[in-house]
């Protein structure tokens, strides 16, 4: 169980780092695209002003161009803020909060695997460390039940002794057999406690399965 919990924590750290990396990569791409979009907005304003100067445009056209340019600038500011936030979250999950912001290298669309629900669900149920740890708790509870059921079964005590009487020159053998009879102590309390623990462990496995499905 401790082995599975260790690997579960390890996978959580690796998954968090991967998720945060792709958040940074997407935010970096968003900054690049909105920078181009903001430049297009500025070019549109400049072109509209030239059209007005040549008496081929209207003030309304210029106003529309300026609105679009402002919207592009707002998108660019938001993209920069999201990029900064993504970097801070990445540095936090890595454990290096003072890490300097620098470009990351990767592809968002390259080598995407083809996934389907059934195979992914089966893979998750088969290899999830927390689910495996819960299953080991079921096995442990089953062993505890068997132990509790066997504890009231008495041990058989057998004593064999051989003696020699020097006076009569006789050899005497003695055999004693003792079996405690568990009339009152049948260990029912421990058996029921172990059975309840196993039921709880089985329900925990089911809960984790449903949580993974969700």
C-alpha cells in the first residue's frame, strides 16, 4: 500500500508539471498571436487614416478601426497577464518560485495520440496507484477476517513423558492431551469488526473507481 501511495504522489507531481508546462506553452502562443493581431489593428487604423486623408474613407470607418485596435490591445494585455500567471504556477509546482521567465519549447498539436474512452478507462483502472492501494487494503482486510476466524480455534496440547522407576525397574510412559473448548469466547466481536473493515475497504475501491470515471 505504501509502495502504491509513493508512486501515486510521484505521478501527481509529474502530471502537475506537465499540465503547467503546457499552460505556459499555450499562453506563450497566445501572446505571439495577439501581438500579431494588435499589429494588424494598428495597421488598420493607419490605413484608415490614409483613406480619410485621400477622401476615400469616413470618420465612422476610423472609429470602427480604432475600436478593433483597442480590442486587440486588450487581448494582448490579457495574454501577457495569463502568461505571467502560467509561469508563476509552473515555478510553484516545480518548487523554484524564483525561476526566471524564459521561452519554453514544445508543440501543442504534434504527435497527439488517438484515444478512445474504453481503452483509456481500462488503462486508468488498471494502473492507478491510489486504486491499487485501495485494493491492497481489501486484501489486507480479508486476511484479518481469516485470522479472526481462526483465533478461537484452540491449539491441541500433547505431552508425552517416559519415566523409569529405579526401585521397581519399571518404565512408565505417560500421554496427556489437552484441548481448550471455546464455549464463551468465539471471537465474534473481532470477526465482525474485520468484516466491517473489509466492507468499508470494498466501498472505498468503488468510490475511487467512480471518481476516476468522473
